[in-house]
């Protein structure tokens, strides 16, 4: 590969890494063609972009972004694939679902919500991270709960008050 080609790949990767809020580094090296095709299809269905990269080019792209990705540099060994996503926990769920049939893909590391997760043992933690929309829904539900309680209390007390006044007027 010529230097010019490598420079273009590094620039494209660096731009993609700058724009990405979440990405996973995985090892899919032992998957056969059928399994790889199935994984790519599932990634497409869940809006995950799966890219196989050379470690040296990825490292240079990470250095070029201006963000400190040095915690992930130790994981850039062997075969590496990147899963880019808009929702932080979707690739984790996909990996777990896919591993029900085998032992690959292996999670090397992830950058989710401006935090680093290193190693395959972090998969469960990544699966349980709530997305931004899930957190917003939780906050709205919490905010609505007290208001609903106040409204129901006012409605029930109004009915009670009416009943009391009616009883007093009859006496």
C-alpha cells in the first residue's frame, strides 16, 4: 500500500473517530465467511458500521484526532475491527447475542460516553449502559410522578370535600 493511500485511510478514520461518540474494538478473526456475513448483516440492521482496520493505521488515526485514546493502544494487537454506533449499548448487546452460538467476536475495548472500557470482561457493563434517550425517558417519568400524585390527590380531595359538604347540608 502506498503512503498516499495510507494517509487517506488515516484521515478518513480520524474524521470518523472524531464524529463517533461510541465505538467498540473487537476481534472477529476466527469467524468463517458465513458467520462474518451474518455479523455484518446484523450490524447493518442495528445501524452499526463494522470496519476492519490495520492496527498501525488505527493508532495513527487515533493520535491524529486530538482526543487521548492512549488507553486503547494496548488493545491494538492481532485482528481488529471497529464497530461505530450512535447508541452506546447496541454493539454490546449484538456481541452477546452473537456469542450465544460461539466465542467470537471478542471485545477488546470500547469508547462509550467518553469513558474507556478495556477487555472482554466489560461486556456486561456495556450492555447495561443506558442510552441518552433511555435516560431522558427515565428523567421525564420521574418528573411526571410527583405531578400525577398531586393531581390525583386534588381530584380525590375534591370529591371527599363535596361528599362532606353534602352530608353537612343534609343535617
